């Protein structure tokens, strides 16, 4: 058993991560780097997902203290065809030992690296809590997903049973938005839950100087084409409904397995290119592919559109606001929380291409409104979503967690029934 310290700040934090890339990883990396600047060490056990560049960035942020290893995903595999779920579960059992082996690996790395707090950056993997309870360490469990009935993610424990599990395996539960917290607020004790919005390093973003352009406008969305939840078809449908008299170029940024439509084989991406052709948008929709630097993307756009309504936060929306870009988002999930409709951006009804097109057209025809929303959006990003504010709030969470280390228990015996439910 590792002895947890009683001071208000940890000496070293072990992050348990479900990928080296994506919004959750970017937020975790930024937090780790900020902690390092404050003299708090950081290390990570990470599921081996992400590009080589993303993995290298993670290693640099953790100063080399990274272990890439399988983790058990205990959420129900709703997006996997039913006939494949048993095979998917069997593969997890083999690679993680039904979470026993993977949790033991996390515990070994915690001892090796001398950590005094474990922080899991997703609610979808249980290893951090299992290892912390085995070692008697505090555990901060991050909720970055919308979970529960009718939401994108379903867990093996929901309702009061989720609250009991969190009480046993989390010193604090951190939700990244009011939207994600709302799904579990009635399930867990009030003193266990904290809300800490993701923090963005605003120094990377510079608002565009000069008056807004009136011709040759560029409207874009950002979301890997391998992610079906970003709602690329909705963006394309809305683009087709904007009057053709407006001089607009439409761009979809993100990893594109079709290489701009030159390689077929992915049914979803092939369908997007077919949709563009069917709606007469060929030559007006561009596919720049993956661009590593979000600030570079923002410098190329006049309007950002974020059609997804099933996300708990919306990091790309905050990044656009930080760059002074006007944003059109969906009235749902965390995005509706970030955008103050009519003041820092515009909101459209979810899954309504006509309303989405109307909000985009409104911005395209009004350069003054674009400027006003851009300025107000940047101010909101600075006040509510800065990295400094996030780190300050997280350190407060860590201080509370350090006062509640998890005790040793028969934690691993409970992992098997959890895994069995996840395969349903």
C-alpha cells in the first residue's frame, strides 16, 4: 500500500488515458504541462490509440514517463453490431485480463513512478479506480461523456448503483460541463461531484485584425471523417441550403481515409463524397485533411460550424472563440452551454439542416455581426475557459481528493461482473 500524502498538492500525478489524440487527450496534456510548470510531476498509462505524432507529443508532455498498454472499456458497445459484441468483449478479456491485469499494470507504474494521486481522464475505463483502491491512493475520475439512458454512452452501473461504485472507486468525480454533470447529478453524492470546464491555452490564438471580409468567405467544420458523431452529413446538407449567390467555400477538416475522395472503401466517407456530388456542391466543398494546429485552421476560416449535439464539451468551439471567430453550434450538449446564443455565437436546432443553414446565412450576410460575436466570444473564452482557470480549479479538486484516499478492498473481485455487463 502506498502512503498518500496529507498536503494540499500532489507531488506526482498519474493520468490514465484512453487515447493519445482527441479533445480529452489535448486537455489532459495541457493540464499535465501546466502542472509540471508548477512543480508537480506528471506521467501516464495510455491506451495505444492515436497517431505517432500524437503519441510523441504525449511522451514529451510527460517527459518520457508514458506506458502504452491495453485498457478495459467498460461501456456497453452500442455502436458495435450486436453479433460482433461477444468477439469485441473476448478480445478485451484476453488483452486486459477482464481489467485485472490492466489495473495491476497501472498500479505497478504508480509505484514505480512514485505517484500520490491517480487521475483517469475518461469515465469509460475503470483501471485508475481499481489501482488507486488497491494502493490506498486518491483517485480523480473525469467524466467527459454524456452517459445514461438516451445518451451516447451506457455504463454497466447507472442510477444509484453508479453512485455506490463512484463512492468506492473515486475520491472526486470531475465533470467537464454542466451537460455531463446533469446526467449523473441525481446518481451520486453532492460532495463527490465537481464541475471543471476544459482549459485552453489562449496564448496560441490571435484574433484576426481588420474588418471582416465580405467576399470569398470560408465556412468550415472540424471533425475527423472517421468519427460518425460529428454529423458531417448535416453540415453538407446545410451548405446546400445556403443561397448559391453567396461567395462561399465550404471546408471539412479532419483525418480523411479517402484522401479527398481519391480512395474509396470507407462506406461513411464514400457517402459524404456522394452527398456532395448529389447536392451539386462539387468544387465548393474542400477536404484539407488533418491539420495538427487548430490555430492555423482558425486563421483560414471566417465562420466555424459545429453541428454535433451529443458532446459533453466542445473544445473546438472554445478554440474558435479564442481566435475571435463567430461560431454556429447545435442547441444541445456542452456546445449549447459554451455559446451564449446571439451574444457569443448562434445556436441552431439539433438535426435541423434548414435552421443550421439559416444561422450560417445570417452570419454570411452580416459582417458587423460576425465581428461582434467574434469579439464577445473571445472575451468569454478568456473569462471562462482559460488554462489558468482550469488548473486552479483542478488543484482545488486534487486538494479535496488527497483528503480522501481510497482504502484497500476486494476491488478486483468486482471487476468481473462489471465486464460481463459491458458485453450486453
